[in-house]
C-alpha cells in the first residue's frame, strides 16, 4: 500500500509537470508510469541510463512540511534544443550554455518543479515548495549523484520516485526524479492515507 500511494503521488506530480512543460513548449508531453524504488547509493548512476552521457540537471531542495530533493534531468542535446525553442531561435543555434541558456533551463525547471509539487500538495494536503534552482552540467551519473546529496536515508537506501517524459515532434526528453527524506516520505504516505 505504501508503494501504491507513492506511485500515485508520482503519477499526479508528473502529470502536472508534463502539462506545464507542454504548455511552455506548445507540444504534447508524454510521461511513463511512475517508478518507485529504494536505491542503494552505489546504484545511483544507474538512474541515468547512460552514465557517461553529458547531461544538464536542474535541482531543487523540497521545503515545507516534508523534505527531499527534486531533479529535472535532460540530455545535453535536449537541453540545447529546449533553449533554442524557448528563445525562438533556429534549431541547432545553441551550442554552449551561456547565461541566457542557463537562465532559461532554470526557469523551465522552476515551472516543472512548482507544478509537480502543487500536484503533491493537492494529493496529500502537505505544503511543499521548491527552493531556488541550481544548474548542473556534467556526466549523467554525476548529475544524479549530486542531486541526491544530503537526502536523509532509510537503512542506507534512498527512496526514488522517477518519471521519464518526451515531447512529441522534437528531441526534448528527460526525467523528473524526486528523492524523499525518510521523514518526508513517511509524512506524505500518512497524509495521503488519511485523505483517501
């Protein structure tokens, strides 16, 4: 039942985030079924699918009634395409992430994180908000490991709630990953159980 609640929370949060991204880029964004798993620290690079692929991560602390970390993960090519799309430049114009590009991706992350957490708030009744975003540009494995730093663990593992997304008609794809602090996970499950 605990995993079902967390999976449903992830589905709702991801649906909100995908809708927000779809409105932003004017495209339909598809999401997959939420994966909920306990991940050992040494297995974190596996969440990146291609650990050595260059990627961009927009990371947030989740603050409010429950704590955790939220990561918007984008392969480098998808991140550059998103910058071109949102700054109304021809595809392929952006080759490096300058200040405008970084600011654009942080804003995308902020919109998606806020939408995701709004979905969780509606589902659980908790107050959850994203911190100011931080931008990472590194190997995929390093991005995931850095995003998970400082999460309060349960018996050595980290609870991970993840969704993949892909926009139709373009190369924009990525993942939204949430790492819940142990106490945050407990509170989310308890509140959602009480609300249902």
